[in-house]
C-alpha cells in the first residue's frame, strides 16, 4: 500500500514549486482527491467577496431609487408634508369616474373648484427658511405668513385651464377682449410645458398594452389596456393637510408689496 503521509519538507516544496505534481504520488492525481492550489482558493475567495460587495451595493442603490420614486418624502427632498402623507396601491389604468366624466357643466366646474380649495396655503417664515426659499419680495398675509402653493395644485390649475380650452365653445362667453384671448394662448403654452416637465420628472413606467376591440385589424380598432398597479399618494391625506392651511380667497388680506411703496 503506497504511503500517503508527506513530510513538512514535502509540503514546503509544494508551496514553492511552480509544478503542483512534482511530489505527488499516483494516488494524488485522482481528480477527486487532488487538492485545489492555494492561489486558486485565494482568487476564488476574492471574487466571491467582490461579488458580495457588488450585490450589496446594487441592492442598496435599488432601494434608494425605489424610495425616491414612490416616496415624496425622500430624505434628500425637502418637503412640508413630511409625516402627513399616506400611500395606496391602485390600477394604473382606471376607468373614468363621476364627476370627472361629466360634460362641461356647472356641476363639473363645482367639482374642479372644490379640488382647488387648497391651492393657496399659509407657510410660516421658519418653514420658508427650512425649505430654502428666498423671502425677498414674497407675498405675505396679514399675520406675516407667506403665500405658498404646492406643485400638484399648480399642475391641477393648468389641467383645469387646458380642459376649459378644449371646451372653448362652452366657456368662450367668459373670455372677452383681445388681451384676454392672448393671455389664454400664452397661458396654455405655459401649462403644456409645465405638465410636460412634471410628467417627465416623475415618469410613470407602468406597462400598457393594446387590445383588439373590433374584427378588422386596423390601427384605430385597438384600445390601450393595462393590468398594472402603481403606488400613489392617498389624495385625502394630502388634501386634509393642505385644507388646514388653506387661504380663503374671499377673506384673506395681503400685506402691502414692495412696489406699493414706490411713488
């Protein structure tokens, strides 16, 4: 029976020699008994550690991206609504609902007016400073608070304006004079650009597909469909927070602005 025990000298030579089989017996050459060279083990360990580090880094970055996309209160974003917002999951392609599916009417206008009740809100001087806002020549109300508007209400204002322009035949009676018509055109262009920037900033990446809805396969015979869900702000939580700060357009008194003191 061949001797398999090796001396310390044999082991030392094995570590120093380039050829790993210099002192091996025939038994050592068996593919399942031959030892893995130390440098291969070291390289494998290094690669595994590196892959683990990359995996941790990628996972961390993914969580940061998800958080920044789905949470308006991201740690890197300054917001007045910290702690006030709730979130909900809803279909990415909902059906139109009442009253938003109504034709232009007093009832639909009233719904939009109610939606805009919290457009202008009070913001304290301390909050303006915390948000990094410049307070020079900014509008203030009688108790010294500043007038603020959250971005979403600006976007809703623009959407309502464009809605009225689409149904201009219904609302035209309220538009008079050349200057008013010019303002409507310029305002519409502003609103289109504002909404374009907002949509691209908060890109909705829910997947949509097309379903054939008629027998002939013409482009106009298909309809957009989606079974995706998305995480959204619970509107009631935001509206409740904003309404508590809302300025009454009929009873709010503004402090004199800088231009009112000029002769």
